[in-house]
C-alpha cells in the first residue's frame, strides 16, 4: 500500500503541474468548448499524456484503499473505507480518461458545432458530474472513514486529514459559483496529498492494534 499510494499522489501532482504548463489547466475549463478544444488541439499528444498520468494517479487509490482496508482493525468504518476509496479512484479515473480517449475524436470531427455540443455534454457529465463532484465527495468520505477506523491516530494527523477532506469536498460548490470554493478545493488537495503520503509512510506496513 505504501508505494502504491505515494506513487499515485506524486503522479497526480506531477500531471497537474504538467497540464497547467501546457494546457492552462484547470483554468482553461472555464472557457467555451470551442476554445478548450482549440487549446487541446494545439498540443494534443502532450496534453493527452498528462491526462493519462493524472488518471493513473487517481486510479492508484483503488488498490491503496483495498490494501489499507486489510490492515485496519475490522469494523464498519474500515469496510466502508474500502468501498469509498475504490469508488473514488474509479470515478475520477473515468472522468479524466475522456481527455485522451474521447476528446481527440472531437478535435478531428468534421462538424465543429456538433463536436462542441458533444464535448459540453461529456464535460458536464463525465467531468463535473462524475469525475469531480462524486470524486470530491468520495475522496473526502474515504479520508474521514480511514481516520475513524485508525486506532488513536495522532491529533495533528487527524486534524490534517479532516481539514483537507472538508476542503476537498468544497469542490462540489465550484459549479454553483460560490466564491473561494475553487481555492479551498485546490488548497485542500495539496493538504490531502501531504496527508496521504504521511498515511502511506506511517501505516503502509502495519496499523498498530487498538489499545
């Protein structure tokens, strides 16, 4: 679990930086579909590769949640954490994989207007609806469930995990235009990345038995 989770976190953060450099991500997502598709077409191979890495980083939560669940003391929180973690990894990967597999076909479509309509539908359903909204909620739920299942975690660790989970969950408010929600979500993911790496290092091999 240790190296799977660490590799996933590092891959996701590296891909995020790469996409920011070549695609203006995530700010570019606020642009009209025509501009997003044009920006994607300008460096399609690199952008697709970065999104594939980002999806793989998100998907790493699936085996990590399963392996950690086997180490946690048996109980409802441990069981639910496995389900939440697996679903969190799957929905985020599903939402992200539209970029390397579906968007290139839309860029090359003969009818630009139809392509933009399809892109807007994919962006709203796979992106905002499944990948982001469900991804945020399930990632936050997994984090809180893991904290609930761990026997007497350090206060700083529990506080970091709980605060980052709530900040990540604030991402569901971004489509509503709530001021500051996007910044809270961004900072939350940075804090969550630090928490996840600490989780992997501290509990990657074994979880102390409850006292």
